[in-house]
C-alpha cells in the first residue's frame, strides 16, 4: 500500500503552478519530496537556493544528467520552506563504477562555482569542515558533493540523473566526490575491493578516500556500532601497498 502524500500548503503549490495535481510521495533520493506531475516539491535545506542556481547552469553530459529547479511564478526558488525540481525517471541503484564516473564529471563541471555563503549548521557540512580543517588549500579545488550517490537516479542504460547537490563547506580537490562514492559503495557492500584499483588513475585517490572515510565516520550515529567493522575494513583497504 502506497503511503499518502503529505499535505503541502496550497500557496506553495500555487506558486509553482502545481495546484490541482494529485501528489505522489517519493523516496530519499528526492529529499522526502512529493511529485506533482512534472515537478517534485521537497522541504528546502540550507543549501537549496544555492543548489537550484547551480543546477540551472551545469551542463548535462554523457556521464550525468542534471535535474533542473522549477522556479515559482515570481522567480523564487524557495516558497514557504519548500523547493521544486523537474521530475526525472529512475531509481537509486548501487551502480558504483558508473556513479564514480558521473562524480568525476560533476567535479569538473563545478569549477566555476563557490560554496554557499554562510553555510553553517548543516550536519554534513560541519562534518566535512572538521575533516578538512587542518588540510592545506589545494589549487584548482572545487565544491564537492557530500552525498552524491544518494541523489543519483538510474534508468535503463542512459546517464544517471542528479536530483540535488549537498555541497562541501569549502573547495576540495577534484576527485573527492568520486572518493566519497567509492567509500559509500564499499561501506554498503555494493562493490568489491578492486574498485580502488579500477580508479587508481584518479590523482591521490587513496588519500581522498581516507578523507571520505573520516567524513563518513563523523556522520555516523555512534549508536550504529555495526558500522565499526565495515569502517575498519574499508580503512585497511586504503593503506598504500
């Protein structure tokens, strides 16, 4: 039995020209949003306005499509605490190698952009900031995606679609988004250890993956003790031969 769609304020739906359409609740890849025909309305985060502006400008490519934001009739990206995005077909899949390739494309596409201003308080951003606090700034850094795999939809053999951006708190070395995907895949048991060798051509991959693992450790609720053995296993894989 499908869950009922949450009740959204009428003025929000009207602003996005979605009133009169029945809502369909979607999963976490859409931020807990609800589909209304051509668009998905989701609760706005601290970075939603920034994400929408960036997704308007990123070019879709052979490795990655980007879901565009839907602006309200007055041009706003956020109305009443909600944001809207063009709906795209697909489901989250643990297709890690394809996701790593898409993440590398994403990092290159992010070169013109700066992180959101006054980006404080969001738990993932604070975890990212803690991991990189003592790292020297790297030339050519870009805004990384801290939860790329969770925002990626796959449909058939076409490129994956990115539904949102969870930005890093600062500029990070290119390849860091891919390293997070790689670590997430290993922690989930969705890919074998050979994935590290398959992507060894990414500069400083093991170092970036170690940062990514530290970031995930900072994000994990201490109550989830079953993650400890997985984290230790992934850490052992990242030790250079």
